[in-house]
C-alpha cells in the first residue's frame, strides 16, 4: 500500500509541477490516518485547486485525467485507479476546501514530499459534508488526534459550521 501511495503522490506532484493543477492536498480517510490510528480506507481523496478555463469560466479536468491515464491510470466507477489505488480528485469548491489546500501540512510518504489537509480542516470539512461516516471521522479526530480545539472552533465559526458541530456534540452525549 505504501508503494501505491508513493506512486500516487509522485503523480500528483507531477500534475502540479506541469501546471495542470495549482495545488493539492490529501484529504479524507487517508489523511485522517496521518493523525490517528490507521484504519482501512478504500480510496485516496485529493482536494485539488484548478484554474477555470478563462474562455468558458468552467473547470476542466480533462488534461489531469489524460496525464494520469498516460501514467497507467484507468477510469473505474468515479475514480482514477493508479497502480490499484483508486484516486478521487475533488475540485475544491468551497472557501473551506480552498483554505484547507492552501494551509495543508507538508509530509513525506515513502520519502516523497506531499501535502495533507491539517487535522482541524479535516474535522471542519467532515462537518461541512455531514454524512454519518463524517460524524465518525470527527469523533475519531477529537479523541485520537492532537487537535487544537480553539482553532477548530474558530474555523467552524468562520465558515458558519459551528452550530452544526455543537448539535453533533449534543447528540453524541444523549
């Protein structure tokens, strides 16, 4: 698994180096594993920043997908599969996701530099997404990760997510 992840990070770095994406950061379950006891996860979620096509003002990932295909990637059920690792490329759409990429932490995976969404942003994005598995993700991060609670609460307030978070906490106590 580590070698597959390394290959994916090398490809992501190449996408950025070639200007096909502005920046990226690993998110989702794989990122949570950087901060908590590792758990199995199906895919590698990657938040990417892409410049819109100036003429049409839309985001196109065609060149990104073509590059990954040239590296052996295949399209399968909503993912680009690279060396048997499904990649889910998520164009950062909200201000929170943009910030998460911009402020991601630099880490190394098998000796290769990458960026990983910080623990506070992972929790905030999970609150924003709001699925049952996201609630579990927030619970894990609060219990297992070295999370700055004040920074998280400030982030949630800035993005109008604080009340949702507090409601989740109340429901977990009941």
